[in-house]
């Protein structure tokens, strides 16, 4: 079931997204969160920090698993997803950093580290709420369009368009890592609920393809159509091509 919420401005976008995450933590303080990085969640996390400061939400008993991480960036590299999470959310709320997990992009054996991440996820049980953004090519996490998709956490070669899209955060495209580690599609779909957020006109076409087009591994987000509980929050621009 896809439930689409169209909001009219950036503030509402962040409020609605943060409200969904905070609402879960209010009813289930021990919730397991699946978290995303990128530009989409930044304002959502900022709003969550505000809610925390007002005493409206606590992360003290929560656990989080991030979707993905670049391979080869140290955890304190300005563009590593671990550092992003610490700076944009974790350092400003009461979450216990020991309960926050991000795939280890510095592991000497990334394949083994990916398997270890899958083992941890399996041991944790099901993620209560998985937060997702969507790539212009339809990727979720770093599950890139391909003939075949992986079920669990794995190492992936980033597509050129993904590296180019993310080059805005680096000094040059050459600095963008070529590989990442990402949760797989089955791990994402196993979550009890999924929150997909997208804003801006540049996401309109891929959102329409993902949500109303055929199921295809060439648009990994299209597989979300098989999930029983997906909430999609879009602004007017991103939702412009949805019926
Ligand atoms: C990030 C992630 C990616 C992004 C996607 C959209 O952890 O898994 O799938 O969600 O690339 O990125 P933004 O939000 O920067 O448009």
C-alpha cells in the first residue's frame, strides 16, 4: 500500500517527515530506525532535533541502522555517512552512539563487513521504520539499476550518474568514491514501515516511474510497490507527475 502525502512547502516537508519518525518513537521508544543520508533528510533531522530540544521526542532507547556508506572514506571524513549522521542528528539528540550502526566503509575486507552488517540486522529483528530518499536513477540506498539486485548488504560499484550527482559534496568528481556498501533490497523491504521522501522537480519523473510504472530491477524503487506499508512524502514539484 502506497500512501502519498503531498506537502506545500519545505517547512511542511520537514515537519511531516520528522513527525512520522517522532510519532513512532513516542509510541515505541525502543524502535529500530533505518536511516538515510543525502540532502533530502537534512531538514527532517534538523526538525527532529528541534522536537527533541522541546522534550517531545527521545532517542534514548532507540537503535538505528543506516542504509549505506562509501567505501574508502574514514569515518571522520567530512563526506562519510557516519560523520553526516553524527553531525546532522546523533550529536544533537540523546541517542546512545553505541546503538547507531553505519556500514563500515573502512573495513579491510568490505565483503566480510557487509556480511557482518547483514548478521547484525538479522539479529536485531525487523526495522520498524525505514527512511529512504530516491536517486534520479531510481536507486534506494545504493541499490543501483541493474539486471539483478542483491537481497542483503553488499558492496556495489556506483553508477557514473550517481557519482556525478554526489560530486556536489566533494571538491571534484575524482574524489567521489567508486564503491559503496549498501543494505540490499530484501533488507529494506523487510522493514515494517517505509518512509520515502522526495522533493524538487528533478525527482518527479523517477517518482512517477517508481510508484506507478512496472516493477523492474532497472528502477529499484519500483519494488516498493510490493510493500504493504509505504508512506511517501513529496513536495508539489516532486509529486507533479503522480496521478
Ligand atoms: C542515502 C541514500 C541514497 C539517497 C538518494 C537521494 O543514504 O541511500 O539513496 O537517498 O541518493 O539523495 P538526495 O537526498 O541527496 O537527493
